[in-house]
C-alpha cells in the first residue's frame, strides 16, 4: 500500500504532509543542550543586575519627608498644647473664683444675720458695720478700679478705708487686752479668797461679789462675729492682696514706700484679728475656770 506510483495523487498528499511535519519539528520549543548551557551562563542576557542600577538615582529615599515641615508641625503641636494648658489653668482659676465668691456670699449673709440679732450690743454692732463697709470699699478700690495693681491713685483712695479698719481693730484689741488683764487679776484674787480661814458662806459671797463686779462674761455672739469677719477679711483683702503683691514684687525693681506701707497695714490688721480671736478664747477659758472655782467652794460641781 506504501508503494504508490510517483505521480499518483495520494503520493503528492503524503509528500506535503511529510514536509509540514519536518517544519514543525524544526520549530519545536523543546530546548537543546546548547540552549540549556546558554541559559545557565546568562540568566538575563539583555538586562543589567538589579543592584547595580537605581530606578530614580536623583530622588531621596523618602521623597515626601520634609524636615522643615516636620519642625513646623512639631512647633504647632507644642503651641496647641500650651494653649490647651492655658485654657485648663484659666478654667480652674475661674472655678476657684466662683467657689471663693460663693463662700464669701455665705459669710456676708451670716454677718448680716448676726448683726441683726437683737442680743447684739449696739456699740459692737455699730463698730462692725463700720469695719465691714470699709472692707468692702477697700476691696472695690484695690481690685476693681484700675488694671494696674496698687496704682498711685488706688493707694491714696484705699489708705482711708484701711486706716478705718485698723483703728477699729486696734480698739477691739485694746479692749480685749484690758478684759484679759482683769480676768487674770480676778483669778488670783479668787484663789486667795478661797484659802481664807472663814466660813464657806462668807468665802462664797466674797468670791461671787468679786467675780460679778470685775468680770465681763464673754459673749458667744461677739466671738462668732470676730471669726466671721476674719473669714471675710481673708477672702476679700488679705489672700488676694498678698497673691497679687507677691507677683508684683518679682518684677518691681524699686518698691515704692506707699505700696510697702499699705502692704504692711494689710498684714498688721490680719495679725491683730488673729490676736483678738485668741484673746477672746483665753477669756472664755478663764471665765469657765473661775466658774468652776466658785462652784467648788459652794460644794457644787458643773
């Protein structure tokens, strides 16, 4: 069947098919030994090694990084932080001021009620009304009239109010000092009478007469009035004055005598008020002790 005549049609077709097969075999993609050798020696014959070339040789490693912009951003963040801290500080000071003012208002109401008490002695009431009004006026002049603390005009206007307060407080201090001296003398006299060799009745009469004539019994209303005014003075004058004055002294190269004098007066009044309260406490204790001595000689006990 394979022996076909050379010129037959089937022989021609076979010859064409054979030629196509040879051409396909010659163009096969199967690598030869030579191709394999070339591939092993030159993996990328038409390209250079990756590490020897850079895609953008003139570009920085981090093209979006700008040192000046980062510094500016850091300064902005720091400024915002300081601004936030300033706001927090301002809010805290405002809250403290509101709390302080609420406390001051309560003290003022208590002072009004106490001065309106019918058992308050008229002279004491008149004295403390004058002191309280002068304190309120001093606060207005010093803290609410001028943006400059202790300006010359403020000092001149405030001197009169502070002098009024000081005069009345000194008068109260002197009055309490005299009462304390009298109470101490009465204590010694009562002790001497209690040792006399007389009857119990005679000793008791003599001691009672001595105590009644010489002693002035401390009054709770007066002691309460001193304590309340002390609270008012600290909140309205003493504490805010010292706070502002100490700050002012840090930047003041040559303190003026007028400012120094006014500052000393503020401190002197505060010290005198403390002394008055302590003296009144001592008077109360001595009165109680003398009452105990009287009851002991009468055979009674408290």
